[in-house]
C-alpha cells in the first residue's frame, strides 16, 4: 500500500510530513480535522445525545414537571462544576427550551462547543444519580456517557500533541461507544 502524506505544523511551527492514508494524497492541515471533530461531535452528535438524555430526565424519569426537573438538574450540574473545577461551563441550563424543539424534531442541546465538551462529566454524574439500574437501557446510556467522558479525558491529556503518541487501549472502545450506543 502506498503511503500518502499530509503537510502539518508541529509544536515548533516546522512543517513535516505525516503519513495519513485516509486522505489519499490530498494536502490537509490538522486544524481542518480539529474543526470537523468540533462540528461533528460537539455541535452535532453530542448536542442530540445530551438533549435526549436531558429530555428523558425531565419528562420521564424525574417525578415533577419538566420545568421543576430541569432546575433540579441545573442545581446538580452547578454543584459538579464547583466541586470539579470544570474549565468551561454553561452559564445557565435551567429552561427546557435549552434542549426541546418544536415537534417533530429530536431534542438538541443548545450551547457552544466548549460548553458541550465539558458537560460530559456533569451529565454522567446527574444520570447516575437518577437512573434506574434495573433497566438495561439506563445502563446503556450510562455506558455511553462513561465512554464519552473517557474519550474526552484521553483528548484533554493529549491536547498539546499533534497526534496521539500511543493509541490508548480503550480509545477504540470509547469511539465505538460514542458512535454506536445511540443507534439501538
């Protein structure tokens, strides 16, 4: 198989060749790939999944009406933000309109990419607090949120690297969980 190259800039700003067969000879910069991750994951997949989780919590799992339930969830998220020193936070997530749309659309969380990126930990914590462990679908949602958090931690630890120095063993599991759990 022929090796294809991509021109990219390293930490020192020096251009170098990086083998990347996916793009088959095209010249693409790493910043383009990072933007695709932001738009596809944080401003795409995660908005839909997190909105769906919040919708389940507010409408089906918690006993009060949705507006009361989202205020309780927001209090839990704020507590997590404070305890864990989350670097980028939602300023408010205390209205159902932050993730509910007019029918027949799916729930989709509103927010900036960084706010959504750092919501994975707080949302996992909230889900674990209110989920029913006897229900398989609740355990699957917990698995998805856990793997999504693990994937984000891997990316945060290696954020200054051009590429992952060594592919962590659980990276493939995380990526599969993040792409496949919502399809069942």
